[in-house]
């Protein structure tokens, strides 16, 4: 299993990126959030990966952080959810927002993901509820923040992840940040405002 690659970004054309690792070019299908975090061409970056081996192809999927990859691995275990749908979910919403949809039984938000209808959304909610409960994915992967080297910071994502690391459940952390004005604030200011609002 190829779980992580570090190399030079030599090509990017949604949804694929090409990473040169010691002279070997790895073609990786990545989520949109991973694309948004990529550095400039020619820069070094880290991508967490999941390899799927089929009779006709070896497919490498790439993620900006461990939380994304952990959720991808759980999603493809759900009956009727393949790698394509899992990538659509991760490209459409952050991990914390997906966890909130599951916790709040928010099928309407899930149906806005390409390829997910009402029945698929309801099945996801039922099957993913226990997987996301009490860090069932492992040691807080939903709170993982491991960015590719040289990637720009995302203050909102970092703040949600930091709040989750402080002990808030992912959906709670997402709600706390969503309830405040984040305009022009860095991650530390967002965290401070969210915590202040929570104790009012």
C-alpha cells in the first residue's frame, strides 16, 4: 500500500496531479480541497494516498490530510458507495461538515453532492453514524491537520481542526466556527472568538 508521497509537483489538471518522487511520476486523483491546498508547480508537497488495485488499473487517490483519507476509507466500505462517490463527497464538503450532516440527519445537504440522491443520503447517514461516533475512525483523524509542504493556510479549516483537537466533536467545532464572523481573521482569532461565544 502506498500511504504517503513527498515529491515535486510537476503537473496539475483537475482532478489529477502528477508528483515526481525521485524520478518516478505518480498520477494521483485528488479531492478539490487537496487541489486548493497545493503549492505552486515545481514546489515540494506531501500527499496522503490510498491505492485501489483493480483488474484493469492501479488507482491512486490523494488527500491533503489524514482526516480526509480516513473518511474516504470509511465511505468506500458503505454498500453502494465507490471511490467516485467518496471523492465527490470529500470534494463537496470538509470532513467536519460531513460529520455534522451525519450527526444532524441532514440528508438535504448530502443530496447536493453530485451522484447522491435522497436514498443514498439516507443510507450514508444510517451506515456512517456509528463509524463517526466517538472517534470511531481512530485517534481523532477528523481533527488531523497535516498540510502539504508549502500549502497556503486555511484559517477556518485550521480553527475547526484545532477545536476538535481540544475535545469538541467535529460537528460542534464546525457549528462554533460557522456561528461567528470569520472575515479577515486568522485561525487563532477564529478559535478565540469561537471559544468566547461558546461560554456566553
